[in-house]
C-alpha cells in the first residue's frame, strides 16, 4: 500500500521553547487534522517510532494532515521530560495551532503507549474547555502500575474512542486496560498474540485505525 505524502520537519513555539513537529500532508484535499503522540521518551520513544509512523501514514492516506510532535527533550524539541503534564500542555497548543490553520475540519487525536496517556490528558483538557473530541485512538494505553514501576492515572476518554490493545502486551497487561475501560463501558479491541509494540501486527493496527477514520465526518 502506498501513501502519497509530502513530509516535513518544522518548529513551533511551545511553553518551554521550540516543539519539533513531523508533518505529513496529503496531496489531495485536506479532509481533517490529526495529532499523533509517541511512546515514552526516556525509553527511546520519538515521533519516528514505528507505531506513530503507521498512525500518521494511515491518516494521511485518508486525507488528514498528520502532525507528530516530539516530546520535550526529544529531537529538536526543547525542555525536559515532564511525566505527561507539560507534554499534554504542549500538544494542546499544537492542536490549537492546526485548528486555526484548518477551521471546521475534524480532529483526530492518536497516541501509543505513553503517548496514549498524553492524548487522554489532551482530550480531558479540551473537554474542560468545552471542546469535545469524539475521535480518539489509543493503542497500548497504560493504566495503574506498568512495567518499569511507573504509575498512570489515565483519564477517561469519549465513548466514541477506539482503544486497541495487544493480547500479549508485556508492559501493560490486557487485564489492566480492561480495568480502566470497564467503568467507562468502553470497548477494547484486542489484537490476538500482539505484544506491546504490535510486532508483526502493524498491518492489523493500520486496518483498525483506517476503518475507524473512514467513519469520521468530513466537516464538524
């Protein structure tokens, strides 16, 4: 499957300095915007990680401008790791910037692993501002204590969110994400035998995200 895109790196001003963005722009008419968040920066995560890369390519193929910010301290982004708090604030600014550039178009928020936690925080911040974000994609979302002894209190997300998890996720147990989703009545799509990084399962991940995005209205 080919993806007709024109990628570029750019810097925008954040709360503690520059934020580096990887931006994929469709060659066809822009249908929407998407902000994609990467895994934990202290474990080597960046906007170029394979899972956010797959998210971006899948979204761009469907007419979305896909924006992948590097978190604080990664690549050309200034600042230091802030455990998801400052990162969510930075992404909120990126969302605002691209919404201003593309008014009236739908927004998709997508994140993987630590990035899923950040995206859930961004959705919560937008909701507190009165701006609902019905289109949210989370993969490998952390909850409670995960591998490495880090603890996450991931906020609730809209009922229309797509939550994807690997059956054999060794970092965030499937039982943990079900514990998070259960009180929300939130479905979780499980990819059989997939590990945390969806090794060998990226095609299935792309198909799930693509099918979800295909039902996003062109105008909001």
